[in-house]
């Protein structure tokens, strides 16, 4: 990233003092202190560059790109873990997940789970099958590798499309 290049002249100027500067080191302690000072100053410039890159990356808009659509054939109602699971939620060690079974192209069935975070949406629709659509969030700007850390890029989002009545209303405590 281009902002990181600002650390090169700062590091060069500070470390140059070891040999030709006005602060002629006169002992081991002076050399160690000058190296420490140079390292700290260079690190501060690098952190400032990272902060600028993150600010620019946060301002860049990201949009979802559809990766795949999975055909779901079953939704777990019970599991070996204590608790009850349905395409709603379940708890394992305080992390909440959505559990499903996916039909594979070879005819097999593969279980899956998705962390129940902000990137998950459930749509109850008038349909007889269930699908899971996976999206990847990307930033399309060609300047991203030079100027920014794309904060929003690389995230995944999941849309469950299930038959009406699949999600159970209510809750238990």
C-alpha cells in the first residue's frame, strides 16, 4: 500500500544519524537509544499509514457478488448437542448457528452450519423447496491495492429462502 512507503524516508533519516548525523553516538547506549528511537518513529509512521488506509477503505462502497446457490433438503430439528435446533437458531458454547442439510451433486447429503450474524437473512416464501444463496462482498475500485485496506471486502452473507411456516415463532428460556 502506498501509505506505507512514507515509513521508508523516516526510517532512513533516523537510522542515517548513526553514521553521519549531528547526534554522533558515543557509546553502546547511544546506539541502542538511537535504534529504539528510529524503530518507534518508523512504527508510528506505519501505524498512521495503516489508519489512513483503513479510513479510505471504510469509505469505499462494497457490493455483494453471488457465489453459489445451495439446494437444501432438510432442516435439523434435533441434534446430539443439548438444545433444540431448527432453521432459526441453536446454541453451541454460546455461539448461535443456523443448521441445514445440503444436497450434493453425487446424491449425498452434507450437513452445514452458518454463524448467525448480521450477514444472514431468512426469507419465508410461497415455495416447496429451500435454498441457501451465498454472497461475497467485494470492492471494485482499481486503486484499492494502492490506497486502502478494504474494510468491507471479503465478508460473506447468506440468504436462506425457505417455505412459509418453516421458521417457528416464539422462544423458550
